[in-house]
C-alpha cells in the first residue's frame, strides 16, 4: 500500500492558461482585459510590463519594433505597440497532429 | 581664444568652423569667404564654445576638426547631430583612418574630409562646402573623396531613389537605387550583381547622381547592406587571392552571407559576451536587449509552466528579428520585412546550424 501512496502525492498545482487579451498603457497599467477573472492579475501585469519595456528598450537599441510574438511550446503572447502602451493577446497553442506520436501500424 | 564674428547680414548663410589651430582657422576663413554664395564665416578654437555659438542659432554649416583637446570633434559632432539636426556637418581630419571615417558617418555627419593637401583637393572641398549651403540640397552631390561604399550607404540609409553614375577612367557604370535599395547595376556589358561587383572594385573615380528611374527592372534583390558586405568580402578575396588562395571564409563570416539576413548577433549565454556581430549599428544595445528579454521571457515561461521559451519574434517598421537560444548561445537575427515568415524561419535555422558547425 505504501507503494500506492506515492502515486497519490499531490501534484503541483498548474496554472490554467486562457486565451484572451488586455491593453496596457505606457505607465504599465492594465486598462481593459478580456481574460477570465480567475487568471491572476499579477501575471497579467507582469506580461504587460515586460512587453512595454521590451518595446521601449528595442527602440533605444535602434531596432524599433511594432509587434512582438513570444512563443512557448504550449502558449503564445502577441503584443502590438500602441503609442507607448500595448495590446497583448494570449493564446494557447494546440498541438498539431504533426507533433503527436505516430500510431504504430 | 580666437573667435571672430562678421557683421550680421541676414541674407548671408553662416558657417561655423572649429579647429584648435588658429592659423588653420584663418586659412579656412579666407578660403570660405571666397565661396560663390559669400557666406559669413565664424570661427572658434574650442568645441564647447562652438556649441554655445550654435545655441544662438542661424548656422547652416559646421566644419569641425576631429582632433582637438578637451572636447574632440566626434563629441562635438554627435551633440550637434542630436541637438541641431538642421545644421549640415562636415568633419575634417589630418589622420587617414577608416575607423574614424566609419564612426563619423555612423553618427550621421554629412561629409568626412581629409584636410586638403593640394589645390585640386582644396577646390573639391570648397565645392562641397558650397553644395552644403544650397537651400534645396537634399544631400551631397558631385565629385568627392568618399568611397563608393560611403556613397551607396548614404543613399540607401536616406531611403533615396536615384541613379548613381560612376566614371572610372574610360569606364562608366550605373547603379540604380530605388527607395533605399540597390535594384540594378550595369557596366561594360555586365548587369545586376556582377556589374555591381565590377563597379565596386573601382577604387577611384567620380560620382554623379542622376534622377531616379522608377521603371527600371529589378535584378538585385539583396538588402543593400548584405550586398555591400558580400561585395566587400568578394573583393577582399580577389585581392588577397594570390597570397591566400586556399583560405576559406570563416564560419562566422558565412553567417552574414546568407541571403536576406540584415544582421546577425551571437552571444555566449554563460559569459554574456558578444561572440559575433555583423550588420548592426549598435551591437551592444541589441545584445543587451536580447540577453535581457530572452532571460525575462524564460522566467515567465517557468512561472506559467508553458515549457521552454521557443523564440521571440519582433516586427519593426523596416525589419524583423528573431531572438532565440540554442546550445549555450543566444542569437538575434534580423531580416528585411519583405521576406515572408516561412523563409525567415529557414534563415534562422540556417544561421543557427552554420554557427553550430
């Protein structure tokens, strides 16, 4: 039974990711969001702050950018620059059939 | 301190000359006063004083020596370019140094001149000054002591459309520039890139800018900086052919030769050192941006449990970039907006695999 207990250990709680969007102003304040209220506010603020800084610093480095796309295996952040602020789209990546293990014949 | 001011005449253009040698200033003053537009010449021996004088306004041209005590010419010129973008700037130096030339042009100075040493050079120098004074002047035009690379870079960076006619002895060549890109070249029965390379190999000659020909069929599709880079490398190889025929281009230099690549930056992840940079005006700034945001978005990925960061794609008004990390190296690769997404992905893969070799 002790063996089975090890399978019953609580797994770390995964944050559920959602698709949606929000806008952030140049002062990094989140203005409007279409994300569910369950999605943590601090994460939205962190993403908003990161993209605003990334646009600003890219400009300072003489590679001005109007859009950023940050790709993870299961998630994508797309941010468009808006007069110093940004509109940010969060989307979950669906695994395409090409990424699944081929069935054995 | 030497400082002179002629009586102010509103209709006369004003030139400010800065040089730490009062005798040279006197010579400049005497010569420039003879220009056909009869400009008003002001002089000073210090960069700081020059900035104070410019603050008063009304100067059309600044002629600045590069080697000066306390505040050198590069410092003065970079401040002037930033604070007074309407003032046309001309850097003069007695030192023949290509690095100096590149630095001067990188801060946006209109013209770079070696101090004239003979009558012919003096005549050309005065013609340049006069052309900078002309009110409808959209940039320097005419014969000058600048390299062809400088001329093409200037035309392309200013997004110009023009035809550059180049004379080299009895040979004549033409380079067509459209909206800041080299679109075609022609000389001695050659066309396109072959003609461009041939013209590019001419070390001396005269240049003339003609009106743009928008209808010219495009035969060159590479971004101008890739074209210049490849041509310079090809020339180096041709010139160094006898001494090092077996020498292969390094892996690093092959990175910048990939079609469509505007810039390549490779950074060692552990040390944060830039291992390779090509095609960037501000490699350190871009390296800092790449390091910082790869790290920040990786941390975000860990927090969200989304898996490792794949890449950061940026779309700018003129070019796109991809920042990514592979096997202990961070990359930032830039390409022209005209390239489509799939092509760009292939380019990124190619750069990374070449680097891995």
